[in-house]
C-alpha cells in the first residue's frame, strides 16, 4: 500500500480522536458500576512496579496503560482504528483468530498474555465453552475492565485475572494447552520479544498451541499514524524465525487483511525414549 503523507496521517488521527470522543459517554455508562477501589485490591499500581517500557509514549500517550482513563477508552479506540485502517472490525479479528484452533481440539487451559481488555480470551471462551482462562496483563486497569467484560457475558467463573510480566510469568513449565496474545510485540522493545516467546514456549504444554495476531507488518507499518516507540524494530522483525527459534513447530503465518496477520504453531511432543537417551 502507498505510504501515507503527513497530511493524511493528521486527518486520520483527527478522525480517530473524534470517534473516540463521541463514543466516550456510552463507554463511561458501560463501566459506571465498577468500584475501582475494591476491584484494584490485590493489584500493584505503584509507578516503580511497572517495566520501563510502559512509561514510553505508546500511541502518543505517556503511561497510557497505567492510566485508568486511557484503559477505559481502549475498546472505543480499537473500534475506531481497526475499521478505518483495515476495513474490518476488531471483534472479527479475534473471532477469526480463535477459529485457527480446530474446534475439536482438547483445550482445557488457556493463557492470554498482554490481554488488554481480553477480546482474544473472550473469543476463545465462546469457541471452547469448557475451557478455563488465565487473563494476564501488567496493567491492573486493563484487568479490571477484562473481568467486567467476562462478568457481563457470564464467563467469570471460567477465568482468573492476574497481573503478570510477560517476560517471566511465574507459571510452572508445561502449564497451558494454548498460550495466546495479540497486538503485543509492536508495543514492546525488541529485546523483549525473544524473552516473551521463550516464556510462552516454556509454559505451553507439549503438544499445545501458540496463537498470535498483530499489525504493522512490512510496508504497511510505514503508514502508522500514532507514535509507536519501537515500530521500526517491529517492522524488521522476522517473526517466523523468532517463533521457530523459541522452539515452536508447525508454524503458519497467515495474512488476514491489509496490515493484519496471525501466527499459529505447536510445541513439539518429545518422546520419553528420546529424553532417556
């Protein structure tokens, strides 16, 4: 696709902000029932807790993920940005992502890393109604919103919501049938990506699945309109290689729409006889 001009980027940003502003009254009404003081108990909100990258001006907003107002507007922003940029809805992105895992697959436990407002986990919860979920993010405000959304659709008993650094989650080896994430790596420093992928591999069960989605690949990334501090690193990252280097096999890179893509793969089952040798 042709690179956007500065004028086109500014017009795009203006329209996105106008759409978010128009949506915010209904957003605030949706979340008016949240008792933030109560819901934040057990989570850390002190500035020193968060990894350094979280304080960078992601999307042009310093401390965006540690600011409750910014987290509340996240879904409204996605509903504005995704159709404008890709001509496809945010929910379709996650629903189609969930469909990459065959419906007859035995999936008992799922971990979503960097879950944001948990649209990825919700799509998988609808596809696999017997599955339990660990919804994780470093932002406590995103986790509160995620739990609200799970409660709203009656899935709360199937999920836990945990404040986790994706580089070192603290979960035991081989814990989950499926480890998933989306729109994470274009917002993290390049030195994080191999660490997160290595951690994803470690906590996936042998025979389990990895499922990922993101944007800004290749030439499309040069038209990004909102500031992304590590976008140049992300554009030039070889994700097929990085997922394979982490240990995942049967990898499939699947373009979805302009600027949107998926990666799906497995963790190899190692025969005990080979281990014993």
